[in-house]
C-alpha cells in the first residue's frame, strides 16, 4: 500500500488501538502496520510535531513521518503520545496481539554447521562489526514509507520468530523469513533504498544490506550472486542478485530480514500473504 493511500485507514487503526477515536489531536495521527509482536509501524503526524513511545522520543523526518517497531517478545501494552505544532496534545494506548512461534528441529548436520571452529572466531567478529556499521546510520531515504513487495518468488520455508534446534542444541530464534527457490532465481529490492553492504560473510554467505531510510534496513542472506555494490541507489523491484546457498545454508533459499536499528522485525508483516 502506498503512503498516499494511508489516510483512509486512520479510523480502521483506531479500532485496533483504542475503543474510539476522539476528535482534534487524535485525528492527526496516521498509522500503517499490524499491531502485533515483530511488527514495523510506519506513521505520520503534521510536520513540526513531536512524538514519544512509552515516554521516549521517536525521531521524525521533516514531513512528520516516523517509524517504530515491536520485537519478537515485546510487551503487549504501549503508549504513543504527541504534541502538535499548535501545542495540542494527543495519546493512544496500543495493545499488541501476542504471537506463538514455531520450533524447528534440524538433525544430522555436520558439527561445524552447529558450532563454528575456533579458527573462524576472528572472522565472525569482524563480520559482525561490518554488519553493525552497515546498519548504524539513519538516512533520509523515503523507501520505508512506500509499500513493500516480496524480494523473491517461492514458498515460505522458514518464518520469523521460530527457534531452530540444531542437532539437539537450541539456537537463537530465526529473525527472517525464508523463501525457497532454485539456485540462480532472481532477488529484487522490496522497496527503494541504498546499498550499505555487499560481502561474503561466514554465517550468511553472500550478504546484501539495503537502507530504506529512518533506520530501517533489509538484509538478504545466502545469495549465489550479488549484482550491486555499496553506494548503489535502487528503485523498488531492481535486481540485487540471485538465490543461493552460500554460508551456513542447508539448501538454496533467500533469508530476508528487517531491522529497525537493533530491533529485529518480521518482514512478512510488510508484504501480502503468499
């Protein structure tokens, strides 16, 4: 859904956030997103307003647009409050829906696929530092406020929030959505942005990070080929590479992730159901 089409759903989201919508300041708020754990919320108030989530300031651009998110195990109750340019104030109580997450067991893996050898520890640390740097800035890119599309075609083979147990050993939850597809299948930009990383990393293989603006980044893991370089400016739908199984992958697929700063959010909540 394009940003210009959001105004008509203001009343709809009020139904999810509170029992009714008051007039005046409350009518100034527009929200776009599912009010559940793991969701990225895109919002707008009149330019020159200020806004807080749970008492902490939220950065806005010069058009009054802003984003916030709720992680995998986020509390269910939150308060969004704001002050408009004329000094009037508004507040919304937000209640999230709780999610249940899948547990995935994968057995029979080589030991190096479960616990990396000591010889690669330095590389893993270096990779992590480069990824953190690639996601460290908040740009003025506007891609985050457009509608998102799926970056690849294919069935969903892994979901956000699931926990993988490898050879009986519990690992960190999975923070992406996996799209299965043949090696060499096209991967495109789900929304406009700028490339901030395109490298071969130990865990994720050929990896691309795309800055959509306001601290929101897409990451694409396990690619076979990469068709972009750092600094490239992409439109939605532009080619970024192809599906592969590089890094610690058990088969060809795209692992797509969304980050808002250090928050790990669910990409599947931004796109139509498959």
